[in-house]
C-alpha cells in the first residue's frame, strides 16, 4: 500500500477510535441511563498512547496521567512520557502540560502546553543529552460518562533549534473510579 493511502487509513481509524466511545455512551443514555452529575469532580485517569514521530520518522509508545484541576473538568494537569523507537536508538520524552478542554468534562477538542524534556543524540552532537523546553498540543478526547475513552493528539516540542519533534498519537484513557 502506498504511504499516502496508509496515512489516510491510519487517520480514519484514529478518528473512529476517538469518536466511538462517545457514540456508544449516547446510545446507552438513550435507554434511560442518566448522565453523571456535573457537580462532582471528574476522577483521575491513566492511559496509554502510541503513534508516529514525524521528525524521527519512527513509532512511539507512552503513557499519561490526567488529573482535573477545577471541578468543571475543563482544566487538567497531564504528566506524560513516551519512547520513540528509532533504528539503533531510543528517544525518551517527558511532558508536564496544562490541558484546557473547550467543551468541558466529557472531552471534545482540547489545547495543551507546558514543559518538555527530551533525551536523545541531537544533530551535530555525539553524546546522548537531555534538553528541556516547551511543548504544545491539540487533541480530541471522547470520554462521555463511561470509564474508558480515547484521544487523538498532535504534539510539537521545542527543545533544540535543529530538532522540533512533531508527533501524532492515539490513546486510551481509563478513569480510576466512577464514571
């Protein structure tokens, strides 16, 4: 299959995975189940993600924790880490982001920004080094009132003038309690 068709197919699958939990939750609510009250704090969630680092041209795997900062669930703190599997090299990245949901606690479109650290062998250097900087992300999360949801995210990290990693990931999140 051609790379362009593979990318389009992968993007379509990622979008479907993100939207499916919300659609299933809407069907369940249609049978008489009430949504969770909005006055409660949204639970902390943990999750995994995988994707593609466009700069390194390699696949990546990682995990994240999402903790709400305000009762409405519109703002979260999200520490995350990932490993990029470059041929003959492993790149490690850590992020600490503030996440703002445009639609509220059930998910939807979000923007994020914060601190980033990346450990790799940088261009024009021979030794492994960890550099710190900033990171920004935009994503789409679907949780509804279920315990499990999905997200798609595009992230850009600014840690080195010659290396500006951009990654697209898809992930699953699980609420630690409630739902």
